[in-house]
C-alpha cells in the first residue's frame, strides 16, 4: 500500500506549518504500516490548481496510490462542493483519504 502526503498552506509566513503537517501525517502512516510514496508541499491561495496538485490528481487517476494523507479537508479546498467532487474522484479510483482532523 502506497500513500501520498499532501501538505499546503496559504500564507508564506507560516512555512513551518508545512513541516508540521508532514510530521503529523508521516507518523499516522508509519503507525498504519503504509509506505510513503510521495510528499507534496505547497503554498497556495486555494483559488487555482497547481502543478503539484495536478500531479497528485494524475497519480490518483492512474492508480499509482492507495491513500492520500491530508491534515484536514481545507488543505485541498475550502469549497465544500469542490472537496466532495475530489472525494468522489478518490473513491472512483479506490484511493482512501486519511485526515488528521
């Protein structure tokens, strides 16, 4: 079983929060004996897709991952409707979203 850790922040001043998210999520995956395939960290404003996030979606669509670890749903988007669509995409490709919160 392979996982992607996806970490994001919206404010560049909070750069240390990226490392914090990664540490928390790594500990969860290690405790579940899940291999970490990729760690993605980015600073984004939430209004547009990024190359990094597109690469996560590409891996999901091509069944290269079993889990996506996120700190909470707002790391993907603050728009509930968009998150539900993203969650459907993950479900369609048998990718389980693991959330800390």
